[in-house]
C-alpha cells in the first residue's frame, strides 16, 4: 500500500487528474480543437488510446456521437447537460454528464448502472485509502480491499466488527487511549455530523506495530430519516509521515535540551570581532538567523543593560589582543535572558597578529541562583540579627533601667578587675560619680584596705579570686572605701561571667550597704541585752524576794502555830478562828512563794539536758500521785515510747502540773481520765496530755498561761494559778512550745488537751548501727 502525504487529509493529495483516472466510470476529456484524453475506465471500456483517434466521436455510435457533440459544444459555452446514451457493447443506456472542464475543454462522464457503493469502494482502493461502511450498530458492513490491509486484519476479521470492539486498541497522538465510543465513525453516527481528518493510532496486528491513520467519517442518511443509518469511514495510513514528524520533533527537542543543558555556545569571530560564518550554537541558543547576526546585529541578543559595558570590554580586548572575559545576560530564543560568562581568546598568526577570536558562553544561572540563594540567606540572617539586636537592645534597656533603679550597688568588672559598669546606687554608696568609677581598678580604688586600715593585698581579695577561679562568692563582712575616706561595711555577691569557651571574662559585683543593718542589729542586740539584764534582775529579785520572804513567813507561821497550840484553849472561838485564817494565809503564801521561787528558778544555769524516756517520767508522776489514782476515781494511761533530751528535774513538775490539772478539773459526776501520748516528728517529740474535764472556754485559753491566773474560786478547785505559767516556761526553756485545745462544758465532748514539744533525744540507731536490731524489736520504737 502507499501512504498519503503526511499532513494531508485523506483526499487532499488527490488532484483532479488522479481522481479522474481513479474513477471506475469512463470519462473523456475533450478540447475545443478536437484533442482529447480518456481515463482508465474509458480506455478499458472504449478500447481507444488517447489522441490517436483524431475524432473522439468515433468512439461512440453515430447516434450517440451526434448528441454528445452537441452537448460538448454546450459545455464549451459553460452549460452542463445530461444525456442517456448507449455505450458500445452495452444494452442498458448509460447516463452521460457533460460538464465544462476549464477554458476550451469539456468532460464527458458516463455512468453505467453501477452500485454507487461499489464505485466508491473501488475509488478508494485506487487512491490507496481504506474505506468501511458501518451500520447503525457500528458493525462494519462493507470494506474496500485496502481497508483490511491498512488495519492489518483479514477481510473476515474486519467484517462485522463494531467500533466498541476492544481489539481496536486505538490511541490518540499523545498516547492516551482512544475509546470506541469516541471513534469518528461512532460519533458521526450519533451526531449526524461528519468528522474530518481525525488522527488515530491503531495497533497493526500483522506488522506488530502501531500505525497512524487520519480518519474521516461521513454519516449516511436514508431519504426521509433523521438519524443516520450508516456511516462511511475513509482512512489513510500516515505512519511514515507521523514517524518523520515525530523523529523531527524528538531530535529537535533533544538538540534543544542539549543546548539548554550545556548552555555552552562556542563562537568564532574574525580579527575585527565580527562573526565569521555561521554560528550554529549562537543560532540555536538565541534563535537569531544568520542574516541577523552576520549583519552585526548579534548584540541585540545581549541584555540592553549589559550591552554598553560588554561592548567597551570587547573593544578593549580587540585593541589590546588580551583575553575578553566578562559576564552578561543573553536572550534565549524563548525571550528569557540567561546570565552568561563569556570568554574569548585571540588566535594568533605565525607573525603574531590576531587571526581570529574563539569564544564561549557559559550559562552561569546556576551560579547566579546559588548566589541569589546565598544573598537571600544572608538577608534573612541579617534580618534575624536585626531582630535579635532589637530584642537585645530591649533587654539591655530594660536591664539598664532595672540596674539604674536598683537599690543595690552593681558593678561590672572585666577579667582584670577593671570597673566596666556601675549603677547609680553603686556610685551613691561610695561617693563617686559613675564616670569616675568606670575604667578604674576596683580593688585599688575602693577595696584597697582592711577595716582596720591595713593594706588588703590583691592576692587575698576574694573578688579577684572569683576572676581567677570562676566561683560564685558571697562575702558577708567586707569593707569598701568611700570617696571621702571612710569605710563602708557591705555584703557582696560576686558572680563570674564566662565567654562561650568557658573562660572567665569578668564578674558582676552586687553590693549591699550593711551599715544600716549593722546599726539595727547592734540596737537589737543592745535591746536584747537590756531585756536579759532586766529579766535577770527581775528573776534575781523574785528569787531573793521569795527566798527572803520565806524566812519572815516561816516565823509568822511558826508563831501562829505556837500561839494556837499553847494558848488555843485560853482564846475564845472567834480568836481561834482568826488564828486559823492567819495560818491558812501563811500556808498559802508559802505555796505562792514556793511557786514563784520555782518559776524563777526555771532556766537558771543548771546541768546539761540528758536523754529521758518519757514513759519513765510519766511513771514517776503516776507513782507520786498514787493516792489519787488508787482511789479508783481517776485513771491515768500513757503511751509515750519516745525519749526526749531534757532537764529531768524540770520535766517532773511539768508533767505533774499538766496531769494534776487533768485529774483536778473534773466534770461533776465523771471520773477523771487522763491520757498521755507522744509522737515524734523530725527532731521534736510531740506530747499530749488529754483529759475529760470541764474544759476551758475559748477566750481564756491563752490567759491560763499567765502567772497567778485562775478561772475558779479556790473553794471549787485548789491552786494558785502558777502551774501553767511554770509549765510554759519549762517547755520554752527546752526550745519547745506549749498550747492547748479545749472544749468546755456543757459540750458532751468536753475536755482539754495540752500539747507541748520537746527536743527528741538523738536517735541511738544512727549513732550505733549495731543496736539497730534490738531497737527495732522494741515495740515502743515501732
Ligand atoms: P492552778 O494551780 O490553779 O491549777 P494552773 O496555772 O495550773 O493553776 O491553771 C490555771 C487555771 O487554768 C486553773 O485555775 C484552771 O482554771 C485552768 N485549768 C488548768 N488546767 C485545766 C484543765 N486540765 N481543765 C480545766 N481547766 C484547767
């Protein structure tokens, strides 16, 4: 089979002569001068050779010839006519159509009674085209001889196949699938519109390759029907053309991408710097035609912004014969300016003159890109630095404000001990201006001497020590020297500053004026001493007074007793009663004095505290209270497994007083029950003495600890109100505290709990690990 021209439609290549010769009907071309030509069919049918017969009319019967001559004459005047003529050897008349065929010529066409479809199929075969006729269901009803050949199928395979048959495997030029329902024949059937020159790839099973077709589909309507009943499809194999085009396109692309990939343009010029001859690289890259660049318009491809400088350098190179080396932007064929580096070197003649120049362009857009990226990065970094600087400035401003406002003196020192910073408080403290301080050696200016005036060697200075060893230091009693020459007592904190590598670069010295603190401390000390003195005086007085009072009181009591014993019978009842009152009072006074004496004795220098098992102490108290407890009216329980560190002679009265009160202040009709407990918390033992007595109203719960404070009449409950005062003094003397919780009557839960703390005896387990086991087995230590 032959192929149609690559870019034509199925019909475009067929000219009138070809069509005529392909026509299965006889046709005769006649000129006014009598010259004539026959097509193939006419030659076969009429058996004549062109031009040999002088008269074309002789080919026909006389009758027909006459009619035809008239018709030709008409056609030569431009008129078409149809005749019914009998062809030689034929029975049925043929239809002759005589038409004008150009100036001074006419065409005689004879249509014998042929099936028009057959005619068409035959024409297509002769024109090298495939043709099929498909029915309404798109099944192929007829195909010309070439159709199966073009499609690589047998006529049997082709006939009956419809457009939707999956075996077609058609594709579009871009390689995408060309589904059956979009085939031109089917579309024409459905829409009733012809589709012209549709490119389509089909797999040619016989050749085992893809073939490219251009397909034209023309719907055929039966007279009076709206929908087409058939579709005629004509197709040409254009594979060769397609291939050539595709190859061209590919090689051009390859070439172009090669140029773009290397972006290397090699060029040559004559000694004067003009392009000599064609420059394929230059052409390919810039898209300039030889006419353009050979006419000296090559520079038009250089970016206007770079042109003047490049031209100047080029002139210089040409004049001096030195290497031309520059950069400029060169316009690519697509209009994009590409940054290029250009180097051109002179090629010398034997005589040393320049013969020509050879140069190259190198695309440096990648370099430029990297540079741009670097620049962008730099800009971003700078931006970040700016932001950071701004932040730092803010922080600095804030810290400066803070330092300025601070009441403490703050010095910045460099590694050599020079003052690099001082805040107003520091300047104020030492009587210097900030300006005077900054730049001075700290030690020499303000730290040169000890408080007693003796020189303070730099080697001993703890601030400088920090500059050497990078340690933080807190200095409690330093002295800095005021501008006027007096010592300023200070406490300082020295904080080292480090470089990124860890070297000490300086220190910050925070200085607090402790003159005021020292002054108030000494005032406080004085006050304490005064108080202690007066306390001691008072205690001395109480002691002396109570001690000295005892003697006359004893005398008074003794004589009252003597009087009562010796002369009681001589005195009347009233005198005896008075004497009894006197003796009572003397006894009470003795008790008061003893209590007072006891109170004042608490805390007087005595023996050191010793470990004391609480259980033993409570046990002893219980023993001394035997009578009260044995009566069965009262109970005392204790669970006190702890050991305290205490003065044993003081713990006895403490417990006696508290337990005694618990047994004494009983609620009417309720037997007293007192419980003593203890628990340890850290270094202190918490002891509670709990009773079920009358309780103490909230408003008196503090007052009961004052001396001589009682809440009841002596007739109701004995006592002189010293007990709790003595107890609190004893507890506080041990470093503990005493307080109470109480719910008074008539609350059914009435009763009081006295709490006090005493230092725990050091844990023997910690001192002697070997004792651990035995101690652990002792449930009292659990
Ligand atoms: P007194 O020698 O009178 O007992 P205290 O100083 O021991 O003096 O007690 C002061 C007062 O506190 C007592 O008079 C009593 O009113 C009240 N008081 C002390 N302990 C108790 C207690 N356990 N229950 C109720 N009241 C108490």
